[in-house]
């Protein structure tokens, strides 16, 4: 029986295609890795998963968290009209 792809070809890339590492997320958000670690300890920031020492963030969860952080536009100060 022939397989079109071997396990070694699909495992790393396909398995983690929807995930981002802490280092990559820190770079994308212009933060330090330590800041993301503090956020995790304080239960703030996007949800993450630990696989041994590796910390991964689901891309869609990060996008949802960023959208939830959006603040409504403040009304312009001014007098009566």
C-alpha cells in the first residue's frame, strides 16, 4: 500500500499550521516574550496551550482576543450645539 505523503512530511508543518509560538507572537505584537509570560500568569492576554516547554497560541484565538480589546471611539469634547 502506497501513501501519497509520509508521516515525516506532514507532521510538523500540518500539525502546527494554525498555531504560533510565543516568540513569533511577541514579535508580531512588538512585545517581549517575558510580557506574554506575565500576561499568562495574570490570566490576561490571548489563551495559550503548553506542550512541554513550548507555548503555543491558536491564531484564531489571538485574532478574537485582539478584536475584544478594541475600544469604542471616544466622543469629541465640546460644548452644546
